[in-house]
C-alpha cells in the first residue's frame, strides 16, 4: 500500500517545488514535490516542520496540572486535549465512572467543541475552495470572498461557531483553554440562566446545521466527477464506537475495519490500544506514522475522523443526523465506482453530518436537569497509569500517562487525530499529484489542489508535532546576506 511516490531514486537530480506554508490549516507544514525534466512528479511528501515536544515537558509536572497544560497544544481544539487528559487522570485517581452531572457537563462541552470546530473548518477554511473552485482567483478564494458573494452562508458559519464557543464558555469557564474538567469530575455546573441562554438559540442552530449538510451534499453531487475521484485512495479506518454500535464522540471501544469493510477488531478497551497500534518515525517529518500492529507499517496505516466515524458506526443516535448518514451511505452504494464515503472530499459531507449530530445532542442535554446538579466529583483508589481516548473533531485522540508515587508524570504518549491521518494525508496528496499535476506546468491553482487535499482532513499540525525516539535535526549557519556557511545534521540514530 505504500505509494510509488513516497520515495524517489536519485532525488538530487530532480527539481524541487515547495508549498510552504500550507494555508488555511492550523499549524505550520509544507508539501514538497520532486519533478523531472518533463514535469512528471516523482515524489510528493507532507512535512511537519515545527516541533513542540509536549510529551517531554509535561514530565515532572503534578498530574492534576496536565488537563490544563496539554490544551495549550492548540487554540482550535483545546477542549479535546482537556477532556482526553482529564479522562486519563480520572483513572489515575481511581475513577471509572463519573457522576451523571459531571459526565453530562463534559459531554456538553465536547459537543460544543465539535460544533465550533467543524463550523470553523467548513465555512472559514474550506468553503472558499468548494464554492469558488480549486483554481479560482486567489484574491477571492478566502473567507472575505465568501462573505461578499455568499453572505448568508458566511453569516451562518460565523454564528454556528459562535454558538459552539458559547457552549464551551459556559461549561469550561472560558472559550479557549478552560479549566472545568478535573481528575474525577468537574469543578462547576451550569446555572438555569445559562441553560436558558443556550436553549433560546439551539433550534436555529440545528436548522442551520441541517442546511450545512445539504450544502456539502449538493456541492459533492454537483461536482461528482471531480469530487468522487479527487485524491481518492483505499484505506483502513479506526474510531471509537458505543457498546451498541452507535456513534459516540466522547467514549466507547475501538473499532477498526480494513479497506474492504471487514472488521479487524471491535469494541476493544482503549486501555489496550498499544496491543493494536504501533508508531513509526521517518526522518523527513516531526509527525509520527501510526499503523495496525498485525499488518505492519507498510500496509497497516489507516484514517480517522468524520469519514471513518460516519461510515464505521452502525447508526447515529440522533434522528436528523442518522437520516443524513443513511442518505450519505445510499449515495455511496448507488455509484459503481464509489461515492462520498470513500472519497477524500467526502470528509466535508461527513463533517457536517457530525456537526448536526453535535447540535442535536446539545439540545438533548440542555433539557436534562442533571446539568444543574451539585454532585460533581468522585474519588477512588490511586493508580499509576491513565489512558484517555476521545473522538476529537479531527479523529481519535489518545492521551497515555504514567505517574509516580510523588504524583509527578513520568511518561506521556499522545497520538493525536492528525497523526493517525499522517500516511493517509500523504497518500491523498500523491494521488492529487498524479491526477492533476503530473506532466503539467505548475500554476498557483494547480498547487492549491494539493492544499485542498490536505484541508479535507482538517489537520491540526500544531497538535501533531511530536516524535518517538531521537529526533532528526539540521542546524544551518548563514551570513548576513543569507548565504549558507556551514551546516550540521543529526540523523535518527543520533549521529552528526
């Protein structure tokens, strides 16, 4: 399954084209293409070029600080890290089941995060490509252009995200980097006035979410030849699943299926994720490459996120979203060469189905009086290891910690959603390079096709910049004019 474009013989003889930085994504990354004299693409790679090292510098910190610390990984999906770390720390303090109030408040916070993040990505980051075309005028291909030409769509996107942020503010204490989830529960409930504040808009939010699903579906169906084939590849998939097979974005067991839809493992306790998942490091990226252990790194890579979750679950436990899911899958079955459920650009359609699901769940929870309860925290018998897994907006998120007898973190391992999708994103850009760039003179519009493929996964490159083992490093010495005077390179084995 490893693409022929992953490596190129004699790369020093080829012309290098870099897309740096990739725009309209969170974090810093670049794509490099190696072309021969006839403009044929010989290699295409996605590079993560920043390193943040959270796994290392949380070591030695008291475990109760971790849920607040790790969310500094990102300003777009901090709630996901806050909750995954909190779930891990629940285990450290010996808690397997939260109080109903704490569980529901955390879920409400999480669904607000799903709503605001999906709205941000679809409307602000991806809609310029989808509405204007991948090679449209770059001056118009942005959120300002969308607001000028599609004001109602832009307005709905802004207000959908704003509502999600208000859910986070009320449950977490702040819109960004809140503090309410603590080991064993939460430190605050919500008031009746806060609940009523959210209830007054939730039905409009559900309506706009339904409109967004229909917009994503319409864009796919109106551009079927392009959307169906664009960056298309076959892949295994991974997600959490509820005990009854339903989609559950907060908790569940691990389900994996191969590219033909056969179940590889199901309802696996995520505390045993290391029995099933391995991680590989490559010298040209600060992002790890996870894989299914039974298959190995060459054939065992997979994808996560909305496309995996919508297609792997047996049903979605809210009525509007499940109806849209059935239409999504029916569209797939009706196409002999595959449809949205197997297409890279199908992520956008699936993402909006999840946004609608989150809105429906928020409505259900807002009618639950447990949100107003005062029983917020439980404790248990102290443990030394805690593993928390959640379905973040971008996919499955794993936080794994060991804590010593002095309550200090000894080791931490994070496998974030974008890391799970690393090889899949690389494969998508290689397919786009083959389909749209190979043998052609490159233009800004053609290069944007590569970025469109990356954006479909909604990557959070800041979250994904971790490494396993020794890091490759290159240090350059430049003079005042920018000319290179000297350089030292350290490889993966630590040799300079």
